[in-house]
């Protein structure tokens, strides 16, 4: 059966009953969205603050390929398996964006028998969080242009407005636009553009905020542009926009509770991409899970050079989180792709290509152990076409590297197929947990932080900066020098060239643009020609998604 067919046959329990059964959460603390989704009240979240934290485990992956790695599937399968062996466990995931759902991925709720449900709802609108984020973001954009139109009392330089609009869809035609055309009644003409919602600073702020007060204060700190003197920033609070924006996010700040196919609780909340944003679910969701469960399994987007680095250097730094271990997801197919095999030939045994491609996994293992300071467990996400010889080669290489590796069959068997992985994780966490360290220190300059990520994590020999970028970073160092850096870089490679597979070295990472995310509290550095508004592929996933007269959706996976 397809993923959606498996999900539609799931024996779901009412989420209010399940939350009470698993964690003693009373119905009064839950706002149901139908029978199988609910938001958890902030008052209840606050009531947990004095409870002891459980153990935090991060799931990340090798550099992604068209062959698929299965990070979310592994997060769900591992969580189900831990519950099976008696460890009270919650999975903390990100919400899917409609962009990739209708673009390439076709869904992001796990796969096979390791899924979160209701799958269609999670992939399509869910509880409306992304809509609320988009509306809050675009309210501020509208208020900027409205202020300029009605006299511009703040003296905003219309040429230096850096705050774009957003939409939760891949739409390359919106990357660069002109607004205010059609005469004075329509405002002041200026260049503008759209980002995808998951790249919105509002998304990052929601994911890093620790309370409604913190959310509102962060919204007020957003720098929308500069005055005509070219140096004085204009903040969202100057436009008196942050109160209304926070009001629009009054429900979005509440964590969402759903369940797995095996009726275990998952919290799905927030959804920034890791190639253009910081790639982690909300701090609120993760901290809530840690208060409720013995184990929290969370994931960070794309490969360990992006999501995991930002999880450590941004999320853990800001929220004071202390992960115990990292699970690195790899597939034989993906490693063969890194070894030069075409997508069409990945189902054929090829030991030479696997041996060649394993350098990608090895680079990630080295980063996790030596630069993030955490023990690494390799999860070999099993595919039907994997041969015994290929599995044996990969397992032996992990043994040579001194890394524990487990073949896991959660896609086909659910939690039962991941029990070996679960037992290995428990052994590491309870007997040999790590203590994370940062790739760079707070007191390094912004340029030095970018260089540290590029040389230590990406294997680059150097970085280069456009002159305007260098001047901007020099200026920002005075006030924002302590901020972490959020790299926007292709997810397909350690380099800025998406076609450079394996573990390239000696390359240069060129920074073409930097953006200040003052409300979120970090600097975005755009490497190469990375876009913050993706485009649809030639054959988008939307072409196969459909609904019948009974309301049954098909084509999601």
C-alpha cells in the first residue's frame, strides 16, 4: 500500500482520550481541532516548568539525495520503538510546508508504517499555524507600505525596505516584483519580493519564542528597513504592528498534538526549512516534550551540516537545551548516489559506488562527534533492494570508524522494526551520553562565525564575501556581533554546488547576501545562489494529488 493508503487505514484514537491515557493531560487543557488533532494550552505548558527534563535525542541525516533518506520516518519509528520497550517517549516534529508537498516531496509525515496521522490534515493546512504566520508577516508588510503612502512620518527609505512578503507555496515568479503600481491611489512604487513562509522571520520567531510576552517582544524587534540617513533602523514596534501580529499568532503559539500509527503522541509545531532557515521545530514543543516524557526524539531538517548545526548553534544555544545523542540516518541507495550512481540504477548492487559514497556519511559522523561533541548512532534505513553484501560493507565501515550502526526496518514493520535501534539509543544515552559543544563562540565576529561553519563543517578551504556583504557585517558587528549565524545553503552538498556529491574539500563558500533577523536573534548568510523562494519542478507533485466525491485525498506520500 502507498503511504496515504496505510494512513487512511490507521486505527486512530481520539486525541483528547489519548493525551489523558498517555500523559494524564486533562481535556480542559486541550483545544481540539476535530477528533484527532488538538492544541495544548500555554497555561498547561507553563505548569510543567518545575518538572525534571527527560533525555533529548536528535535525528539528522547524511546530505539528502533524490534517493531519499527517511529522517521523519526514522524519528517516528524510533519513537514508536522506544515506547514498545517501555520508555515513555514523545516525538517532536516540524509541520510540513505546502511548498514541497505540491512541489517535490508530496508530503512530510513519515512513511510506510512509521507515520504520524491524520496524514492528510498534517500535510494540508493542519491547524492553520502557517496561515497565521503568513498573515501576521504580511500584515507588517502592508503596514510598511501604508505608512509610506500616508506621509512616511518615520522617514523610511523606500529603497531600503528589507522586509519581503511571504506565501506558503513554491512560486519563482514572485521572487522579484514591483508593488504600488497604478498611480498614487495604490501607494508608492518600489521593488519588493516574496519568500516562502518557512523562510519568514515570523516563523523563526515563533519557533524560538518561550512565551507570549517573548513572542510579542521579538516581533517588535524586527528591523523592516532603514531611514533616509542610511543607518537608523526602523522596527516593527515603530509602526505599532507587533501587538496585532501577536494577536494573529495567539493560537499558533500553542503546540499541536497528534499520534503515530501505533497511537503514540507526537508534537508537531513550527516548520522552518533548514536550507534557508534554522530547520527546527519550536522550543515550546521540545521543552514541553522534555517535561512530559523520558525521551524526546526530535529532527532537524536536511543533512547534519545544516539542520543539526543550526539545532546546536542556534536552538540549543538560545534555549539551553542539552541533547544526549544524535542518530544519523543513512540509506544504501543515497550513499551509492553520492558515489556516482544515477537514480535509475540505485536498486542494483554496486559495492564500489557505496564505498565511494560513504565519505559523505563519514564527514557527517566526524562533524557530529568532533564539532558538535555528541555520540553518533548510524541508522541504516533499510530498503527492499539493499543486498547483504552492501549492508555488510556499510556495517563494517562503521565498525572501523568506532560508530554504532543499526539496520532498521521501521518503514516496513513500524516500531517493531526499530527496536534494535531503540535499544542502542538507550544504551548510549544512559551509559555514554555526550555534552554538546558549539562550532563557534559568541564573541567571534560574524565573519569568523561564517568561516568556522564553512571550514569546520563544510570542509571548505575559504570563504569570500561580496564587498557590500563585508561592509554590512562590519557594521552589524557593533550591535549584533554576538548573534549566531544561520546559513542559507544548498542542502544537496557540503559545498555551494548542489552537484558536488560525496565530501568535497578545498572549495570556497561565497556569501552573496546577509540579512538581519533581529527578532529571531540571528544573522542569515546566503551562500552562493541560494533562493529563499523555491520554484516548482517541471512535473510538480500537485499533478498527482486529487480528491474524490467522498472527500478521500490521493497522491500524498
